[in-house]
């Protein structure tokens, strides 16, 4: 197991935020993440864990600095892991040319196309490797109580990861998520490039495995999902988010709230941040 | 009175944050600021106003994005004005060469030295011009109820402005402020450059008019001052802040709290942000 290198640490809320770096086997590259741990956490009294997945162009700092999650997480006694949004420095041709693909745009999937598959495996990083590395580090985190949330591309990540892994996460929530990426521009662009689709269906089944609206249809068991979308979100207006497709599945336990006047920014996120942390706390501490 | 040009606007908390631009006569340049107004505000029911002054290298966005003030301000029904930290594009020789002087480092004073005096007048901008411009704009703000707070250089600004203008502000608070700038490196550097000091005293009286520890000694009336400083603040260790000089004045109504383990960052600020907003609310809504 690779050693975690401490890059920086700041006291915040009722605990501290530490930035770690380690050589990721999923990404075949070093990666960084931030970890907030309330001071109540200890190996003998571990705290539940919430993953926050950020959106396009963001990194491991964005949610930690602008999300306003930490005071509520500290109060609730919940740790938060903030992964990066893609590998960095993979050297794939064109990876820095388009903000919607490549660097800062990993889409929380495992790439299968020849060009991207060596490094672009954020799904494995978030779902498997980070929990393993953190368990090993013995930091007072309880990986039997984990939830996941995110914003925009990270909202897609949080919902799809939750739905693909029944029982692994207690709850999922999202701010302005891309709910139907197999049919909307960001997702189609990402899936076309990252995924080696051989099926003839349209969209290909390789895409549907990462589409939350599709995954929700066959999701068994109780869903614990909260989604907030601002009515003035430009990406909603441009058809990137499509929360209605998620809502139309009609699954119990999925709440989609349209928030009047809010946009796609962290001002929107920070407003509802305490409610989302409280939503997860309800399931993580049940 | 110059017209306020709306640069952008975001719904946040119980209201909205709007970025404005206008030609400042204090700065002889256009300047930008952010204004948070809770939706409860109206010309017939105006809300109290809190000024937030940011630190070195920051601008009008820093506190709005990273400070975590807005949820509490919205709940309390208080507006917050976030000015910039200096003029931008003044064209003074060397103004972009040193992060401690010039751009991003206006020190909330009125410059008197030949080189800087045309543009570097952040004191007049904050104390006189912004309130006038905002009153004229009729945005539902009550300028009979105003308080002021800030961080680092902006903490110096908030305390010195409060102390120089008895009765104009209800309360003042600061995160990691430079409390004794006439004797500490940032302040000495700024005052040496910005101020045309002709008195022979040491420090010159021209410097002491912006030194909170000095101003507090002759402050009449009730002081309402709260200061938080982290014990792990590198600038505290380097002697830039000197909160003890402020404390040693022994003035009633001045609370200086050393916060164990916290540093100089916005992680520190965001942790105590709700307490500071609540502190001001007590006086603004008395």
C-alpha cells in the first residue's frame, strides 16, 4: 500500500483539513486529495465518511474552500474526502485543449479507449482505491458508513457511483448534476472519447452504465437521493443537466428540488451545503 | 453621483450577491465591489450593513467566496459590502512588483506621498465614498447601522477605521489583524511608501493615525471589538500581527481570542465566520 504524503494541513471547523498525495495505481500517476476529519475521530471511535466530487475545471481544493461544508460536517462529526477531478499530467494528446475533456474532466469513469485508459480511471480511484488507502492509513474513518455527493460533473459521479454500488453508500446527493449524460452534450463528448463502445444500441450500453437516469430504473432497494438544481442555471437551460429525466423514473426516495433563482455557482452550493450535509448525516448516523 | 454598473449577480443564502463597478473619485479609477443583500431588504425596510475588508493579495471576491459569511448574514438579515483591496491599474511604478505594496495592498489609508496619492485612497473609498454611492442607489441599506470587519491587512483596516470614526460604526471585528502596523514590517513598509511623514517623532504621527493599538489608547466611549488570532498563524510568529499590543491597552469591550491550532487561512476565517457575523448582529440590531 502506498504511503500518504502530507502536503499541507489546516485547522478548520471542529477538526482539520489535510492535503495528501500518493501514487495512485488506478491513475498510474500521483494524485492529491483533501481530507477533513473532525477532531472527535479516532481509530477507536471512527467517524462516517462523505465523498465530495467536484465539477469540470475544479480540483481537490474547490469544494473545501468554497463549498461551506466544513462547519456543518464538524458539527455532525462527519469526515469529508475531496478527490481531484481527473489525473494530472497524463500527457494524453489534447488533454489540456478542452475544459470539457481531459484534465479537470475525468467524469468519474474508467476509460476503455486505447488513448485514455491508462490514466483516466477516476471511478476506480474514488470507489476502490481511496477507501483502501484511507483504511490502511488508520485515520479514524469508518468505511462501513459512507455517503457521496457532488456538483455538476461531480453530481453525475456521485449519483452514478451510488446507483452502481447498491449497499456501499448510505445516501447520495447532488448540486446541479448531469443526470442523463448518455444523451446530453458533456456526457456524450466524454463517453465518445473515453469509452470504447462496441454495442450497437443507441446509446451504447457502455455509456448507460454511467448514466444515473438509466441506472435508477433498475436500482433495487431503498434510494436515499437528494438533488438541488437552480432554476437560473445556464447549464440547465442548455440541456446539460436534465433533472427531470431522473425525476420521471418515479423512484421513491429520490427528491429533486428546483431552487428558484439560483445558478450553477458555488454561491448556490454554499447556500444548501448545510442541508446536504444534514441529509447525509441522517443516514450515516442512523 | 456615478451610476453603479452591475457586473454580475448570484442568488445566495437568503438574498443575492451583486458585483458592481463604478468610477471612484477617491481612487481616480473605476473600482469593483461585491454586495450581499438579504431578500428581506427594501427601501421601506432597510437592513444594517457590514463592511468586510480583505487582506493582502485578495480582492472583492475573496471574502464572498471563501469566508462563509453569507448564510449567517442572510439569517440575521444583514447586508455585507466587500470592497477591493486597492486600486487596480493605477500605473504607479513598481505597484505590481511586491505583494506587500501597491496592487492588492492598499492598506485602507489615504496616501500622501507624491507617488501614490492620486490613486491609493482606500480609506476614503471605504469610509466615505462607498456609503454615499450605496445610499444614493437606494438598495434597502440602512447606513445608520453599520459595522466593519476584516482579515489581516483588512483586519487592520477594520479596527483602525472603527477607532478613527467614533459613532460611525456600531462594532468592529477582525481575523488575524495587523494590530500595531506602525511598528511591524508590513505596516512600516506601507506607511514609509504611502505616507509623507514630516513629524520627527518615531513612529511619525502620520503613521500613528492608522495604528489601532495607538488609536485605541485615546478612544472615547464604549468599544465593541472582537479579534480572533490563530496560535499557528505564521504571520503571528513573524511579528506582523501583535494582538498583545492591542490587548495591553486594557480597554473594556475589546476581546482578543487566541484560537488554538488555527493559521492565517480562510479555513480559519470560515470557522469563526458565523460567530463574527453574530457579534455584529448583536450591535447592529440592538
